[in-house]
């Protein structure tokens, strides 16, 4: 299958768009970005702020440590810190320039009525409206469907910015990814000029290895990564899981180091990259092949996640691990059939892992998902694969991925609501 020049350019564009650096969990960072943007429009630190968030934003932002905050957690922390010291020019690294004084003031304001948080009733899973007030001025910044996608800004009841509705629809985002397929992704990875993508991938390797080592060498969260590594240090399976979990340990518990994300998620960015890098080291694979394997891992994850939706009750570590499993098989000489079988074996195993918000224990879910990808790869290399109609598995990989997308995007909506109610202690 020969890809057209237009298709090559689309794949390059999507790697550039999706593989961006972010500091900390992307949901609280999106909140901080929205209040930092509001501050910039006001040209003053707000006197007060009001944050309205969709349920999935609340689910993913409420229990995670906000970076550069002195280990503070939650939506209010992110909103206040963004309003005080955030730099909106840095987007997902918005809190890079926060000072100690900003943190001290944030701690004081957390015990006041400075910031009010409300549930935003919305069909969109990623939806934020940040209201900021200074003297007699007010600004509203609205974000939709992507973590930096500001779609509307209103100042003093006057509309000063609005995106075309066609450009902000999540459905439109999914349509953009309709040209993707497993076969085309492999074709792209095998034939793209490495110079076109090497800077993007090398940045992912550098940043994500740095935060992985940070998680191993220091005390973060539950230290899931280092705990895994202590169990059996010489095992390659242990190395793949431990180094990946350690990166999440650091990320979810306040490390200032950025992660190169995938599909809007740092944990997914970790899951598609760290195990592949470590497996390539183990196999003594050269740099060119490593970059091509990471292209496959990233794009497979983006493709599956595009079917699932940006935020879901379906744990994104699973779709990301399907990408890393595909890369394991690619590094071992597998082609389209073998890579498809590995994806099938991964999705047929751990698609039941729930996303119950961003938190330190996400590192364990990453480890479990990678364990599934390792098993999937081993089964494939032994010429074994889950067969058609074994549960949700279909006759071909594209149909199986479509089924996973429908289950996660449509079928798990009620599950998502029940998860949020449980997290908010609403037992009605």
C-alpha cells in the first residue's frame, strides 16, 4: 500500500500536534491555563475567579498533585496558581514560572472564597469555563475538547474571540483521524524520512526518560515504579513496567519535569514511549529503528484513542499499551499481521480497566497495561492470537478497534457518571 504525499503530511502533522510537552496532569494544567489566559486578558491578577468544569475534568483534576504548588492538589489549587503566577504563553507548561510567593498566596486563598468551583453541565467531556474578575472588569475564557483549545473569550460582556464551531467539534477531530488505519500507520513508519519526525520523537525520548529516572531516584506517590523494580531487577518485563510506572509516579505527584504527551495525556505519553525505549535498549536496536517503532507506538495509540474519545471511563493506558505492544512486535521483526495480532491480544485482555480519575495510583494501571502488552507480544511471537468473536474481538483489527471505540465512547457513559458520583460520595 503506497501512501500519497498528502497522507504522509497528515501523519507528520498529527505527530507534531499530539506529541507536545506538558508539566503535570493535563486536566489541572488546562484549568491553570484557562485562568492564566483570563489574567492576561484582564492585564491584572484577578480579585476572584469562578471555574465551571465538565464532569470528566473534575474527575481527572480533583485528586492529582499540581506541579510547582508545594504538593497541593485539586481544581482550586490549579485555578488559583494559574491566576496568580501562570504564563499562558507556555500553554501546557503554564506553571513553569510560578514563584514561592505565588504558592504561599495560593495556600492562603484556598481557605477563602477567592475561587468557586462548579459542575458544568455539558455534552462535551472536556469543557471548562473560567470567569475572572478585577474591580469592575470581568473575563470569561472557554475551553472545549482539547486541553489548550480556547474557543471563546468574552470581556465585559463583549465577545473578543470566538473559534468557528466547525473547528471545535470533537466529532470533527474524530473525522480527521478517519484516514488512519493500522496498515497505513505501518506503511508510514517504514517509509517516512526520519528527518521529518526525528526532532519530535527525540524530544519524547529525552523528556520521558528524564522523568522516569526522576521517579526511580526520588520519593513520589506510592513509588510503584521502584517497588516493581525491587522485585526482580534483571527481568526485562520488570524493567519495562517499573521504569514506566516510575515516570507516572513522578508526574502525578508534583514533579516539575515535563512529559511529552500522547492523545492529550502524559500517562499515555509515558506508556507509548518508555517501555518501547527500554525494549529497544534490551534488543540493542539502533536509533533509526527505535524512532520508527515509536512512530508506530504513538500513532497506534492516537488512532485507538481517537475512536474512544479524549476523556472516558475507559483507561487510556490500555490503548497506549496496545501501541507499545505493537512496537515490541515491530522491533522483533513483525509485520502487519503480527502487529495486528498484538493489538488484538492487548485489547482483548485489559479493556476492562476503568478510569477513575488522575491520581498517583495511575502508575499501577500503566504497569498492568504494559504487562498485558508484553503478554500480547509473547503470544503473537508464538503465533497465537485471540480469535474472531472471542468476546469483543472481530474478524480484523480495524473492526476490533471500532468496537472498542463504541464501547468506550458510547457504552461507558453511564459508568462514567457512576464513577464520578462515587468519587464525590454521592450515593443517591
